[in-house]
C-alpha cells in the first residue's frame, strides 16, 4: 500500500500559515526550497483539503485545474464542484474508504499537501505515514496549526534531517502509531 507523506512548511511554533493564511514569513528561496521543489517531482498523486486547493487561487491557480501538472489530484470536500474540471482532478467526499482506494492504486507515495484541518483528520485516523517538515526559523504566534484541531499524541522516529540556507531545515519522521 502506498504511503501518505505530509510534506509541509511550518513555523517553530507549529503553524503552516499565519493569520488570514499569510505565508510571507516562510523561506521562499534558497537550496532548501529547491530541494522541496525537486522532491515534489517524485510524487504522482496529491491529496488535499478544499481550503488548501482554494488557497492556490491567490497564486494563479485556475479553479478546476491542476496545482501540480504532473500529479493526479484528489481534493477532499463535501461541497466543492467545478464547471470546467481537468480530467486528472477528482473531488472526493471526506471518507476513509476514499483514502484507502487511493492508497491501493499503483503509483508512488502520495503527497499530502494539507492543510491543517485535513491533515488532523488523517492523523486522527492513522493515515499519515511520514511527516516531512520544512522547519522555518520563524515564530508565527497564530494561524493554521500543523494538524488543525487534532489532539492526537504519537511518538515519531527521525528518518532524516538536513539544514539548508536561510536556516531552513527539512526533517523526515515516521509516525509511530
């Protein structure tokens, strides 16, 4: 079964964005960002919640089209729909059965693009296998939490850690359920 990899930028205090979805304080350049963009090429499938997909509109994403042209997209929402929808974009109800179907398909590991609420739901249901954090030298103070409202408690096993320019660190962890 394919693994789900939650690959996400976070502040030191555990926020994936600030108030109002701001990401301006996150490192946006350097060899760590280059590494992240390179890593994305290894995925053929992305899953995300509705809010994360719609967040892309502010950065030029056309509704119904692909955020990552080389990936099959699964957007989890109970109320999202498009008139003009790309054939590789699929809207799915928030349901564990849908997650299982995607995991059972042939392909690479699955990129979980967030956001916090959807990631928290997946964590609560023990569906995230690897947490890959782009840890930014930043304290947000408020915003969207890494795992939304989830209060789940799990130990993690550090798989890899590397420091990049501008203080960005990319760390990979296996979640020990």
